[in-house]
C-alpha cells in the first residue's frame, strides 16, 4: 500500500461539532490512511456534540477525542474534495477542488434518537465518496 493518500477531503459545517465530525469519523474508519481527512467549521463550537459522539459510538466509531476546528483557507487549499454541510458562503472557493454540498439536517440540540438517521445518511454518503475516490484512481 502506498504511503501517499489517494485524496484529501475536508468536511465543513458551521460548528464543526456534529455532521462534519461524524463524516470525518466515518471516512477515517472506513478508508483508513488511504484518504486524508480534515474537518472544520466557520464558527466552531466549544466541543463535539455529545449526541453525535454517542450515535457514532453505537456503530463502533469513536469521535470523542475530536475538537471543533476553525475553517482556514489553508485547509481548503490542501484538500482535493471540500464537502460542505450547511455553511453557505463561508467556505472559500479555489479552482481545481471538487466541491460537494450535502444537505443534511443539523443535529445541534437534538437527542441521540434524532441524530441516528443523520448519522446513517452520512455513512451512506461516505461509502459513495470512497467508491468515487477509488474509481478515479482506477481510471
């Protein structure tokens, strides 16, 4: 296996506390070191959403050690894929990057029961993203 990642992916949501953290957790869990993973928020929260942490723990992915990070121009420039989740125009646009906008419900303030379907939708999208990245490598 090569030591160079196939691609780098940046997940962006407003608070970097729920959706983007779950997406980063799934991508790291499912792709390992084959894909470089980053996440950030335009207005980062103080901590990762506890309901998101709990929902991810239920499927064997630990994101409890993560901390919300502020979105930087450098993080966008260093990424091949920039996946936004409700951050609107806060994300800078650079040529040559693949931008995807995933319309996902915001889990902020919701209990774990409400976060589970969001988590499951994110996992489905991550599996599709990995397949897309793998396909571009085989082309």
